C-alpha cells in the first residue's frame, strides 16, 4: 500500500521544470504534468515489482471498438431471432436508451469455424481463421448504457472521469521493460470519443503512468499534395480482385508522428545537461527537507521524453517491416495501428491500446449494415496481430484483449433519425462479447452465454471488473492488493468487486 503526499510549494523547482520542459519540446506531456503535479503520490517503480502470482504475461494489447459492436451480428448468433423476427420481445418491451420495437434478425450469415466450432459471421472472415487461438467470452456485462461512462468503466473500472486507467495501474505496479519508451501507449487516428484523455489517464497515480497518445493515422497525400493510394489494385488469372499490396505512403516520416518529442532547437547533449541540472537541484532540495514524489514523477516523464528521441522513431517506422508483413495487416488506420502496437510491445512497452477511430464509429443506431465498413477495416488487422505475435515469438507472454464498451440490442431501434431506414440497434450493456488471446488463455474456449435472443448474460456472467481482475492476475498481480491511498481511502482498479475468471486461463 502506498501513502500519498500532500502537495508542497517548491516554486523554484517547478519553475525549473516548466522552463526545462519547454526546452525538450514536450508540449504533449505538458497537460499531463500540469494536471498531475498537484496530486501525484509515490513514485512509480522503474522495473517489475514483487509479484503476487507467477507472471503469465508481460504485456497487453487492447483492441477497442469504440461505439459498441453488435455481438449478435458478429460472434453470438441467435436462431430465435430468425424464428421470431418482427415479433415483440417476450416479456414486453425492454428499457434501453432509445425507443425500440420488434425483434430483428441478423442480416449476416454465420458459420462454424475451427475445432472449437465457434460461430463467426461473414463480417469477420480473417478472424475466423484463428478462432482456435481465441478465448471467446460471450457473457460480459456492465450497468452503464451510454458511451462516455461505459467507456470509462471499460478503461478505468469506474463510470466517472478522474480514476486511473488499466494501463496506468499496470505501469504503476510493474513499471516498464524499456526505459527509452513510455510504458503505456494509446493509438488512434484522432482523439477517440468525446471522453478523450480520461480514458488513459493516470488519475491520482504519478504522472509517469499516464498513457502517451500517438496518432496512427495513415497520411494519404504525397509531398505535392496529390492523393497517395494505400494499395495497388491487381487481378488474379480468373479476373477476380487479388489481395492488395500495401504501400507505405511516400511522405511517411516517423519523426512527424512524434513531433512533440523531437526538438530542433536543442541538441541531445544540451538536453542531457539540462536534465542533469534538474536532478542536481532536486537532490539538493532533498538533502534539506525530503524528496518530493510529485517532482520526481515529472522528472521521470521528462527523462522518458528525452530517451524517446533515440528509440521511438525507429519503433514507429513501419517501413522496416517486410512486404509480407505489411500485406498481412492490410491497408488503413486500424492496420497501421495494429502493426505499430505489436512493434511497441516487442520493444518492451507494457500496454498498448488501439482505438478504432474518433467518435463512436461502431454506434449503429440507424443501420446495422454500417458494421460492414467497420469490420472490413478491423478484421484482417486483428487476425494479423495474432499471427504476427506468434511469428515474433511473443505469443506466450502477450495478452490480446478485444471488445467494446457494450453490445447492441436484439430489437430494432425505431426512435431517433435515420429517415426511412430502421435497421439499427440500440445500446445493450446487459450481455455482449469480448475476446482474449495469447498463450496464457485457453484458445478455442467459449465462455458464458446470453439468453435466447442475445439480450442478457445468463450463463457465467462476467462483469467488466472480472475482466480487469483477470488481466491483472495474468500479469502476476492480485487485484485486491494493487491499491493506492488517495483522499482518505484505498482505491484499486476493480473498486470493491471483481473475480478472476480462472476458467479462461490455460
């Protein structure tokens, strides 16, 4: 258990932090520093702390389909929906956010795949190839029906902003394996959802534990401003479209992705001297009174930014990958992010979270056929993560988690806009599917179930807290013991609940 400390007022040191921070070109870190400096507690360990359990995994990749994937149109088919399509839901209308009508069958065809016989819809042809590597949890639930608090719950274990995120807890408890990179990286073309930074916040934990947001947007314009295609069309001998060859855009520059770290005004040697001076000032202050963990946390953030300048451009340079690897992931933002996520964990980053895009793109209120575009952009890339982790020798000690903040209803939504199209589904937090993959979980396992219509988890319900407890367990951490004292009480990721889902573990 760690005791937090009251903020003091070392004006000269904070002024030095401000000036030197500006010298590093750390504008993207400034917000985290300013928000955290008054509330950071004990400094974060730099390496792996004492573990509560044998560590099954060392790193996590979280693929997040923000907006709400419809499980009954993807991984949880319901024959009863086909049978009673157009009829009222037994037991009366259901209470969700918007006005809903009769039951609506899925417009997508399902088939069984793999030795496990997992049902996968036509939306996910590439993922169907690796079903036996995935543990499918069909009974996830939460109590929150709208996007912002549901996203916060899935990412922080609470439905209000201000709590530390999963990645912040992991890096607080375990540190990072690579001191030249952040321990926790968040990827998205642009800021995801209307929540933004609180989804990867350090909350009341030290500033060094906040996620570092980096855009994985594929640039589609060449140096002359002309459109730059991301793939080369081709035809097979029988005239069908051949798999596209992925082309990294000509104007791609990894330093542009990290422009807030690189500083053309100061050389690395000059920045090193400034950091060393800051360490000396803090040491002198510590000899007079005591070390200030708030300042220590900020200095560590600056140290990470300094070291990122040498290693980060290399890890974000996807041009170093083979053509076969690029083609395996496919084109687009999600593919670029998925490949980057694997490259980051390979270099020792503790957790990488990949959001689909800004807003709530999976939010299919009007037409569930919109899932076609979202799934097409995700399917190949998600399957490639699994295949690539195996190829790089990372499979056994990496955990992949994939899901949304909630699912969607089995009934048709009839309220709101959309004109004459009424083929959408409302939010459904009562029963939806997530999946986990990696050597530490049971591949091909199908855990839990929803009711006959896919509305509510009825067999082995798994709360979001249970998912979080299981992630921590696989990382070697007892979720009941990873606590932080703040504002007079001990906080933890799973709040006052959570059970490890041992049936999922290999």
